[in-house]
C-alpha cells in the first residue's frame, strides 16, 4: 500500500445521527414522572440497552432527587456487571504533528506555540521502558493526523512496543487513538495485533463540527463518522467511540453516542467496546474558555446515564478530571481509567520543564500509578491490568457472548487479582503492597467456594514463586 494518509472519500456516505429526532426526543420527554424514570432504571438493571426515548427521559430527570436515583442505579448496574474492578492504562503520545486545524486543540496546525515532536523508534523504546518499569501493562497510543503517521507507521510503532521486555514486565495490550484509515490501512494496523481502535467524533452536531474543523482531512464529518465502520469491515471488532464534551450541548452529544452505538449494533451485531466522554480542557495557545463546557453536576449525570444506557460497554474516565471528581465518578459505572499519565510527547522517559509545550491539553490528576492503585484499594476497588479476553479471542461479538450472561465478573475478577498481584510483586511500594494484599484477601473472601477459587489460590502462589502472565 502507498505511504501517507488515505484519500478522503465520502461518496455514498450519509449520516446515521438524526439531529432533528434527537432534539425532538429531548423536547418530548421534558418533566418526566418519577415512575417513568424508575421504570427505565429498572429496565437497565435488567441488563437491557436503552432506547433513545429512554435516554432522553433520564437526561430530562434533572432534579437533585432524580439525579441521585440515577446515580444509585448506575452504581448498582456497575456492581452487577463489572464488580468492583477498575482497569488501568496509560496514554502514550507518539507524535503531535498535525495537518488539521481543530480550533480547540493544542496540536492544530496553525498553533505556533506548541513544540512539535515525533518519537523515533529508539525514543519510543525508552518511553516503553519507563512505563513498564512503573508497572504498566496496557497503553493507548495517540497520534496526530499527519502523513508521517500513516498505517505503516502505526503498525511499526505497535510492533516496537510489543517487542520490548524489561525484567518481568512488558506491554500486553496496545489500543490506538488515531485518524480514520481506509480498509487497507485498518487491515495493516490490525495485523500488528492491536486491541481497540478509537476514533472520537468530537462533536456529532454537524454545524458545530464544521465550525470547529475548518480545514484538513478531519473537516469531512462523514469520513470520520464512518471510520469505525471501515475498521469493523477490515476485521477490527473492538472499536471505541467518544465525544469531546463542551463543544456543543452535552445532552445532544450523549444521545448521539447512543445512536452511534445502535448503528454499530445494527450493522455489525456488536456495539462499541468503549465510550469516552472527555471534557474540554485548556490547551497551550488555544482559547478554550470560549466553549460552553459542562458543569460537574451534569458531567456526573451524563456518565451515570451512559452507564445505564449501554450496560455492556466500557466507560473510560481520564486524568483530565480532578482527583476528587474521578474518585466520585468511578462509582457510577466507569470501568477503565488512566493513571500516572503524562501527555507530553517523550515525557515518561525524559521529563523537562517545557513538556507542557508538547502536550495536547492540561491534566488535572497528577497522581502516580502507585498512588492511584493504593487509593483504589482503600476505596474497595480491585485494580486490574488484565488482557486475557483480548488474547483468548473474547473480543467483539465473542466478548458480548461472554459479557451478556454475566461472565465478565466470573473471568475478570480472578484475572484482575492475578495481574494486580504481579504489580505488587514487581513494582509497588511497600505501603501499597500492604494495602493491596488486604484487598486481594477481601476478593478471595467474596468468591464462592469451588474449583475456580481453588485454581485462583493455586495461581496466586505460582505468581509469588515467580510465574507471570497467568489468566483465566
């Protein structure tokens, strides 16, 4: 295949986001009764994906009293499907060159204040060494949209990551956040054995999208909107969607995420593996204060509503948010968070005073991975670095076959314990290990007696004796 970005081709593409219908649902469902809201919450607790009318009703249930019932429903649903595990990952920015001119982004091509940097393969290896030596096992690799970050470059950089091993550690799963590709490009990237491919639409509202993306390949709304269709057609069955909350009305964006989910379910029989909902944050050389943003209260509501609307989809909460808000929101159904993150290109291995000039935006949670893990245990969560489903083929439609009957809890909790124990044996501080071992004991106490518990206890002892990468 030719090097460089694919040709943007929107012939025959139409939008599957019905803007007028979204606004109509938001209008028709105003002032919902408590009884109707409770009916919808119960339907979600019965593990049904909600319909647009139902999501709009929850969005309009905006009193503090109704919001608390929605929060409680989201907490209960998370426990029912995911248990108390939290999957941990780190973002790795590979390069911030970009030919788009997204008005809200520090990487936009007209921003003269950002320091441009692309990691060479030796520099990428240094970043991986730094991340592995802190205990990371899962990455999301992030690339600007630029001809040098084509499918071949993404493929090669992923293979470089997987080839690194330091002591007992290595990266076992690489997810991708990059520009939309054509079918050949997605097939090439898939051959590097990636996990999830993320494409965030940023805003699903076409008029706002056009204003915010005046030039570059990203200016084509439909090419981006159908990007994950092409990924699925090319064989990538784990895909992630997202919206940048604050560019337009969060209520519309949240509804649009549900419509995107429904579209993927109808076309490919499986919805997105993950949904992301980052809020717009300040960026170097960028006037982000002009955007409407989303209040903390509404942000908590949208997370809880998404949890109820799409019970089997992973929800990702990032270090954009403050420690206090993250600690509160993970209870509403978040299943993945990043930790110990740095979004300056090259900043994990060579932090400098000006790394912020190489960053896309500002982070609000600067805790180390070890501190995040310790505080998760103190809050009775089990940290997880598990990659077992990915490597056993439990992805896409196959993942749903396991997830819908409730098997996620059955597989994921034991695997979380094993990967967490690896972290404690190899990387944690003594204080975190002491608290973490108590959490492992609590998890064992909660497990029903039987063969699986006996097998888990046996594998725990194997890890203590030096075995690694054991999973169910």
